[in-house]
């Protein structure tokens, strides 16, 4: 059954380019409510743990280095059909393939520096939200 929450990160490229405001505006205007939000930075170890599901991929080392290279914004978002609707809002992983008007089309530089993360399933949305936020912060 679809839940009404997803998890996102605004990645180091977008934070470094001062795109936080623009991205949050698009998220709000698309009808998502921000449940929890945190400005923080991942250590290499934490980034490795967060992306452990990709540990066998050739780009894993690059991904971990990149995601620990600067500050990020982590957030839990709420909306009906949140996971699928948020993936539509952010567009394809590779920004050259992302549709016009999507967050990655507007703000992303490359497949690694692709501005935002969005959970790919309800199960992962819950796991990823729990990674960053305590039970008290997920009210
Ligand atoms: P995201 O969906 O947030 O989570 C996995 C990330 O791995 C993905 O975004 C991309 O940023 C990154 N990624 C996927 N494919 C590649 C690739 N071929 N090279 C580098 N990074 C990649």
C-alpha cells in the first residue's frame, strides 16, 4: 500500500550553488508538506552507510566521496502518492534525460551531482527518513 511520505536530500552541488530556496519553493508549490528538515553534512562513513545498497556499483566510491563533500539538506515530505509524485517532480537521475520543468532539469549538473535525492519506494522512504530523523522528529 502506498504511504504518503517520501524522503529527499538536497545534495552538495545544489546547496553550494545556493539552490536550496528555489528547490524548496518547487517542492512546496507541488503540494508537499515538509514534515522534518535538517541542514547537515554526511561523513564518509555515514554516506557509505546511507548508500550501502549501491556498494557493488562501479560508481559507489565516487558517490560516497561526492555526498560527503559538502553540506546537504535532508527532509521528510508528505503528500498523497508522495514517492511517485516526488520522482516525477525531480525528473530522471541523469539530468540530460530529465523532462523540462523538473528539479534536476533546472538545477542538476551531472548524474553524480544531480541536485536532489528522492526515495524509490515506500519501504526505502521509511528507512531513509529513519536514518536522519529520530522518532520525535518525524511527527
Ligand atoms: P540518487 O537517486 O540520489 O541515489 C543514487 C545515486 O547514485 C544517484 O542519485 C546518482 O547521483 C548516483 N549515480 C547513479 N548512477 C551513477 C553513475 N553512473 N555515475 C555516478 N553516479 C551515479
